[in-house]
C-alpha cells in the first residue's frame, strides 16, 4: 500500500509546498519544523492501521471505556536528514522505542554513480515488532533497502512501514521489489523524475543540508 499525503487535501500540502520553495528554504528552522509537521501528519495516518484494544480508565467522575494502542512501534531513522521527520513521528508515538542508522552516498571519483555505506546502527530488538523507517527522501530506494537489511541483525519485524516526505516513482518501485511483501509506504508527495546523480526532480534539494547546514 502506498499513501500519498498531498492527495488527501490537507494542510500538510502547505507544509510540503514551503519545504520545496527555494526562498522559504533559506530559513533552516522553518524547514526543520515543516519536516517535523509532515512527520506528525504521517504518524496520524499510519496510526489508523495499528492494533488497538478497549480498556477502562478512571476519570475524576467515573469509568470510561477507551481505545489504546496494543503496542508502540520502533521508530528508525537515517542520520542526519531524518531527524526532524523522526521527531514528528515521535511526537505522536511518544512511548516508542527508537533506532538510528548512519547511511550515506559514497560517490565514485569522476563518476555520477555512488555506493551506499552503512556505518553505524543503534537499535532495540526488532523481533516481532512493528518497524517504521523514516527518511525524508526516497530517491533510488537503495538506502532504504540496505538499512532494512542492516536492521535485520536485531531481529525480524512483524510489520514494516516506510515514511518519507518526498519520493520518486523509481524509488518506490525499487523498495516494493526488495522489501517484504505487505510493506506500507507513507509518502508526502511522489515525483516522477530523477537526475543522473539520483536527486529527485522537482524534489526539494538536499534535506540534510537544508535542515542542518552544508557539509564538506
């Protein structure tokens, strides 16, 4: 299942529009906050697919029957760009366990091509857990697949959700082909094209640089 947020006609489309706007992007704090807000909206949408159970709680005036999550998911993010999106998810799943992965593009000298390097991983056990992997940009899909495979060292999840602000059609198709059957995709907007350097067009640029400043 692929859910594209901009097709839901909500204020989230406004957040995404500001994230794409080169003038608004000059304000790094606003870019981070918009990415966080997109994460919050996607967390709400995702939450409707999770398992709930009815419980009884005591109010100051009596007893109330309520629906509560059976379990919180494990929220995983790819450093550094994924941190604001992850925080948005964590604002809603505020008792979730968390995982962090360092993955980056290692460009080949003099070529457009690159390899994905996974250098660092910190995670709880994922055995029989609901796993949510957050990455602002799902371009080729290769990083997402390699990160998932790296996380399998910590156990096999019972369900996988992928959350991104912007994705390419190619990236979604690649991820669907290489991730487990039944994986759900929660995407802010899906773009048609990529450059030769595998940047999404029209996309929004480098999310990590826009959120935290340019790197060497």
